């Protein structure tokens, strides 16, 4: 092979590499992660005729849209969903099985973000991400940039704010349930930022709540009947008062206005996206039911319609503001939902639909009595939460009772209870020997899940007479999209099923960092 031929090959390779280098897309200066709690595709579509051109329609028409997004674990709630989005993993790895669970050491209910070591600012809450057991997308961004990247998180809810922020964020903000102030945790700040004090004094929900009234945004948002399409004018009007006024406000359409405004304040006061180091802003909006209990059946759908119409405007406003400051070509937007809805208790027996009430506390007590009759007196059941039963493992060990055999007997005993569809044990789940296979295993974590999980029939209510907490069992799928937009992403609609856990590795590749340490998925594009 002569030298001229070798030189020709080398020059061709170099030229080829140069061509490829020219089409490599620039790294985004800012990633905006938008999570809409309880977002539903069917509602997005039903109300689309009233949207503007720069909110939902902009994202759906100009983004890479995955129409069949889902979570690869169950059950799903806001906390477990946001943890999956940010870690690219499931509760089995990231530790966040739900908003709350039973802590085995203390046998008390704990929230997924509570931590008494870190008191808050403008709140009595003490919180941190201590239960989040793996790295998040934002954590990896911090590591990759040696701390130079700015990471902020804004949410109406404490759990979503902290989980989307991760372990190393610069700013984490949520609305306090009791004071109505925007607040944060000392885990992230040595002292509250000075701009937050001024903001709370002038623009917080606490300042505005007395004059707030939630009514239809316009005639259009009160004139649509989701079911009948009769275009009758419907009116609703809500003010916020009493001990729960801020909790109620956080489930109204107006809370998204407060969230969008605070997101803008974060950008202004932190200079997000102003240099060549990629920054990240996570924003949580709300699209669920209004929770104050005053809504009539005929107004609930109109309230949801108004929520989506307003949310379209708030997303439009946020995108326009960020694009004007940073430039659309430098911003990557990600939009998705949390894949569940809070079920509302409705009367179904009148329509002949099978339903009933399953009392978890009574069931746990009966199981303890059953074990006592079989093995001798003792406190065999230590705790219960929702449909999880926690057994006294130490007692079984001390009494030299085969624990796996006891689990099998418990399953046989509980299966005869009315309303029970199935009973699964931790042993079965870890061995994937249950119906639903990996989805159930992925949603289970040995450190905080129960030893026995009672699967109640769909339509039945799980009720705890001690805490008065209610959960409606439902197995139906909630459709929601997954959208990537901006920073040169080509528009495309993809109907193939895809898990939300692919968001983290996809964004990680776009911003040229490694994926979170429990994420096993490849990037989507």
C-alpha cells in the first residue's frame, strides 16, 4: 500500500469527521423539566379547541411527542412518578414507593421527604431528599459541571419540589400548607435568599388569597359539556377561606399562576441559562380535581376544563419568557404527566356496579389473631398502611417460626375476605411470582414496603378507621404524553409505548452527561 493511498484514506476520514462535527447539535444552556400532576391526554384533546397557539399546541405540533407514555411500575402517585422521571429508575431502586409509607424502625407513617435534621424557612416543615437513594438527573449535572450548573425546582407541593431538585440543587421552593408563603429547606440553604423574603412580602399566595376568586376564565371555559356537548353555560365560583384555604388553593387552577410566576422569579434572580454551562429548572403544575368539597357534579368537569385552559396559558407564558431571555435554540423543554389520578369517591351501587369497603385495620387485627391461634399469643402484625401489612419479623424469628411458611398461610387466610382480588407477599414479589410481574416488583422496595400487600378489587374502597384515610382501588390506565421540544429537536409523533424512565437518559445524552446511577435505559434519540 503506497503512501499516497494512505494519505488519501486519512484525509477522507478527517473530512468525514468534519462533516459530522458540523451537524452536532449544541448543548442546551437550559433544560426546563415540566411535570403536570395528573395530566390526562383525553382532557388535553377534549379542550384543545380553546387553547392558544403557544402552549400545548406549540409543544404538540413542534416537539417530539410520544403519545403512549407510561410508568413501568405500580402503584403510581406524585412522589413515585417524579422520582422515576428524575432518576430514570423505579421505586425498587430509588426508594420512593409513594408519598408516604411505614418506617420499620419507628412503626410510624413517614413522608417521602421529611427529615427533622433540616428545618425550613417560612415553614414549620423539616425536609430533605434523604429517602431518595440514588442520583437524579440534576445531581449528575452538578457532578459533571463540578457544581457550576444551576439547578432550581418550583412546585406547589413539597414532595415534588424536593424530588425533582435532587440532592444538590441550588434552590427548592414550594408553597407552605399553613402560611401560604413560598418556602424552602435548610438542607439547600444556610439562610433563606434575600429575594425570597421580598417576594413573599409582595407576591405570595398569603398576600393575594383574600382577594382571589376562582371563576371561569371566560365564557368558553364555562360553556363546554364534556359528555353532552350541549354548550350550556355553567358557572362556578370559589374563594379560599378557613384552616385549609392554602391546601384548597393548591388544588385549584389558580395555583399554576403562582407556580409560573415563581418560576420566572427564579430565572430573574439566579441567572439561569445565562452562560455556556447547562442549567436546569424543574416546574410542577397541577391538573387534578379541586379538593375543597364544595363543587357540584356538573361543575367538576367545567373546573377541570378551566384548569386546562388556564394551564395552557401559563405554559405559553413560561415558554415565551424563557425563549426571550435564553433563546429557543438554547433551551430544551420536557413535558410529561404523573400517570395517575386521585380517584373521587362516587356512589356506584345505584348503577349495579360491584363495590364495597375493605377495612385494612380490621383485616390486620384478624390476621394477628389468626397467627396467635396458630403460633401462640404475640403481636404478629406490627403496622399497616393503605393496603400494606407489616409483620413482626423479630417475633417470628425469636419464636422459630418459618417466616415464608407464615406468609403463605397469611395469604390463604386473607384471600377469603370479601373484596380481595389477590394477596401477594414480599417473597413472591421479589421472585416475580405474581400477576403483573415486573410492574409490581418495580413498585416494591424491601426497606419500606409491607410484607403482605392486599390487592382490593377495582371499585372498592380501602378504609383505615384509625386514620380515616380512604383509597379507591382502580386498575385503569391513565393516558398522558411525553414531549421533548426546543434546542433544534425535530417535530415527530411517535405512537409506540415508551416508559417515562427514558426521560433521564435522553436528557443526559442531550446535555452530554452520564445518566443517573440507577438508570439502565438507553436514550430515546
